[in-house]
């Protein structure tokens, strides 16, 4: 449609032509008295399920008047005017562009050659009726001065390029050859109603021509009433920049299709949209930036000829073709240090919660010792409690004075109060949304509470979240008992559409809405590969060509949102691997500290629909994940979450927890000086920059420690990592069963 880059002179010539046409013919394009009638008349049935109305940003547009099902014929449209491609003048009907049978009857026209005005060209018709109907134009054309125009330029502006759908295998091959060698279009035509359709690189409708220039507008996916119907004006398999250039230069607008659509759908990378639609156009549209080196031609061919792809729901991606490189896993001291520190903070917070929940505000040391296993502490709980007198106050047990008991010191009480206030004021909804997103990723939209409890601290849920969130938000959650074993199950009570957007998608949308200087400088890296997982590779990595090529291919695979049904993906495909990366990335992104224990994730495997041994991806994608063996457990960290030893985007709760660390640390310092009962004032705690010292220390570690070097010669196999030769490495022995049982219930 609308050949791009029409020169100004040609535009002027076209308007001149239009004026001449209007003066000389009665078939000049009229203004539509009723657009629906035009379409309805074309189809021969009732009015089509559409209305033309104003859009927010693209002038007029076509909207669905009712829900339209995927694959439904929305309406047909006859051209106002059509013209065959010059090279096919003797092969297609001059009037309707139908391919001619041998017995076509020729007539001579007065259409002049481009350079030779004395030259006339014969043209042919498929039927008497076409010949009759063409007479109007034929007479007009005879009376016009065509010397200003090149071939068939009378419909250069606002014309659709017509490519008939191939019916047979032979036709398909011929079309493919035509596409590679020359132009596959049989001609151009102008329509009334289809001209009101705006463009989208990820359209919900498309226009096809089956046997002649009569256009069929079809729905590519289910469309809701009121949704705008958009088609794609250009070859969507082109790179992002190329598409934008053509649209800007040829059509005078920038396509905002990578931003969120009105329906809440994302750009073409959300491949689930093709579910149930076998039209290759859907494939092409959905994968236009995914046309990796290996598949692009085929996808373009399929796109152009609207063939059905018979290789399953996930088509080309249901295969493994990425060439992977095995990378050595090397420790990162900066991240290890963070895990070390956070393990103590988490233990202190969980002990604090347990003491705060006790009716008397006091717990005997023996009860607290039961938490030992779940806290991941390397020292006994009793010693840990005594280490931090600014948090925990040791008292004799009221009934058994020989037994030690602990209550919260004023500093801890103050922080506990602050945390509860923050939760009441702002964090309640945030925590509810995190929990809802977790459930939305689960196949059954529900999870046993026993699987959520271990993640409670990491997800920033309050200790009493089943009552504080689940029962307080019946619009989101429902608590029930599993009939088989009576286990408590938390389910989603509704599907909140606005939450079904991954952190990666949100960030991508924001980046496009407000491009940074970096995006401006390097547009190809930021916008041509949208929804790429941010990777933070160690020094030396960038020079590894093999790794680079692999990652490029990986990014070219479609991004399947973790909130979409991925049951149709071949579990053995690269696409599934990318989906698994997406789910784990999202899960880690939902955590407050962008990390959690590997075992916690493993306990959600079945519910999240992850394949066996899915944890391999942690070592396979070291640019995204970091595995730490600190504190006798395996923790998975999202690398992008940290920079210079700090959380990139610290959550309010993480700031409160940092204060805990400050209080703990202060206690530790003063303890050495015999001040076991140091009382911290509110001002001490909430004054600016009280954690500065710690941060400085962390940054120093980060600066000193770049990640180690990944070595593809001495590779390790997935997660069974052995010792490395590097001086910096620890002897990692990562296997499937290294952690504690993961039943941390805080
Ligand atoms: C075929 S017309 C579509 C109908 C047009 N909106 C109207 O009001 O007549 C094509 C023109 O619509 C506008 N348009 C189409 N798609 C657009 C989009 N995605 N964003 C902005 N403008 C768009 C451009 O001005 C383009 O040249």
C-alpha cells in the first residue's frame, strides 16, 4: 500500500490528474455518503461490524462496532480504481487484476509509454463485464495528458499494492521467485473504506486479495468492541529503524506501535497473539524483529503470500538452533558480599518479626533456636541474638529465670513500627500486586501457602500476609483448602489485566516513552532489539564473538510474557528456554532485593510450568543471573538489579531494611566497647546518610572486583560446576540438592 517516498513533483502531478479526473469523469472518487453502505454493498450482506471515527493521534480510523473473532472476514471492498503492474499488462485483467486465462480477449488502449507518447499498449480483460466497466476510465485516460506521469502513476498516492494469495504450490514457488527476482504485485488499487485504516506494525487486521482486486479485510486476532482496527502498511519484517524511516518519509508519521496499545497489548514480540492464527502474516508481523539470520527470508515469503504455516503453533521457533557457548562460572565478590550482609539482615528481621508477634513481646531463646535452619545463619541463633544488642534485649525468662529470653530493643521496636506504618500507608497495595503477579505466573493461578511462605521476606510480604492481604483484598485473592490434603491454597479471584505486564515490558515501554541519552546515541541497540534482557557481562566478555552471536540470536527469539500461556511451546526448544529465562527474570524482578534462594524457585517449578532442571539457565545465562554459594546455600541474583554494590532501584522496604543493618552494625561496634545496652534515638536512625560508611565499603569492593572472566574453553556443564583454575574462584560445587529444604516460613 502507498509506495513510499513519492516525489513532490509526482504529488503535484497526481493532484493535477485528480482534478482532471474530477472534471472529466463521473467515476471520480466521491466523498462517502455512508461508508458502511459502501462496504456492505461490496460484501452483499448487512453492514460491516465497523465504524469510522476519530482516533487520538492518527486522524480518522476504523473501529470495531462489536467483538470480532480472529480470522473473521470484517468486510470486503471493491476498488475505486485499479491498475495492473506494467510488466503484467498482458497477464492480468486490466480492470479487476484477475490473472488471465489463455483465451483473454485483447483491446487496445490509449495509455502512453513513459518516454514515447506515440506508443500505445494493449490491455486485456478477464470478462466482458470487466471490459464494460473499464470504459469509464478508458475514456478518461484517453482524454488526459499522461506525459507528466510514469507508468500507472495515476494511482500512486494512497494505493494498495495488490498481491494475490497463491493457491497452489506451483503458484507459491512462482511468487517466491517473483519476490526474490522482481515485484510480486499484480497491480495497485485505491479503495474507499480500507483507506481509513491506520497503520500498526503489529496489526490486528490485514487485507488480502484472493483472486482479484476485491479486497478482504480480516481480523488477525480477537478484537474487542470499540478497539481500533489497524493494518500494516509496510513489510513488518524489516528492522525497526527501516520501518520508521519508510513510514516517516512515505507516510509522514512515526509509528508508536512499540508503545502500549489501547488494549494493553504490547508490541509484536508478544508472540502469544498468534495463538490460533495460522496466517503466516501473523507470524511475520509478530516476529518482524526476530527474523534472525537463518529465518528471515522464509518469514518474509510467508508474510507476503499469506500462506498457512503448518508446522504447529510456535512455527519456526519450535526448534533448537542457537549455537551456545559453555561458560565458566566465576564468583563475584561484590555480589557475594551483599548476600553475606543480607543474610544477617534477613535473619534479624525474621527474628524481630517472631518476637514482635509474641503476645508478651518476649520469646525464650529455645523457641528462637528453632529458626536456625531457615535463617541460613552460620552461627547459632543465640550467639547471633547476643551479637546485636541494639536490636535484641536479653532478659531472664519471667517464669524460668535461668533460661534466657529476648525482647526487642528500642531501636528494633522503632524500626518495626516504621515498617508497619510504611506498609499501612503505601506498601499494602504494592505487596498485594507482587503476590498477585506471582499467582498470575502459576498455571492454575493458585499456589499453596506453603510454597509462598519461603518467599515472603523476599517478596516484601508482611508476616501475616494471608490475613493482611488475602482476606483484605477479596477482589484479588481467595483462600481455600485443597480437597486432597487440606493444604491452604491461595488463588486469584480475578485476572487483573493491568498487572499482566512483565517488569521487562514495563521498562521497555518507559524507555520508549522517555528515551535516555544512551538510547539516542545508540538507537539500534536500544530499540531495534526491544525486550532484550539486560545483560551485565564481565570484563573480556564483550570480545568473545561466539558469545555475542549467541546472545544476539537469543535476543532475536520472541519474548513470551511470563503471564501468558506457554503450554504450546515445545519444552525442548530455544523458545522454551527463553520463556524460562523470562519467568525467572520476572520472579526475581518481583523480589525486593532482586534475589532469592534457588530452592525457593525450585519449589515453584511445577506451578510455574517450568521444565525439569530449569535451573540450568542460571549458569547458562551468566550475563543475566549470578549464582552465589554464600551462607551455605545457593542464591540467585539478578545482575541488572545491582550497580556499584547498591540496588539500582531500591524499594522502600529495602531502605527500611538498610536501617536495620545500620542498627545492627552500631550494636556490633558498641558491644566491643562494653555498651551492650546502647539506646538509639529516632534521629540517629533516620538521619541522612547513616549507612554511608557501609555503602562506601561496598562500592570499594565492587570497584575492586569486576566479575571474573568467562572462559569458553574450559567450560562447565550447566549447573554442575566444578573448580576453576582462576585464582579468584572458589571451588564451586553446584548441584541440584545443595540447599536446605527451603521451608523457611519466617
Ligand atoms: C490511509 S490514511 C488512514 C486514515 C487517516 N487517519 C485519515 O484520517 O484519513 C493514512 C494516514 O493516516 C495517518 N496514520 C496512519 N497510521 C498512523 C499511525 N499509526 N500513527 C500516526 N498516524 C497514522 C497518517 O497521516 C497516514 O498518512
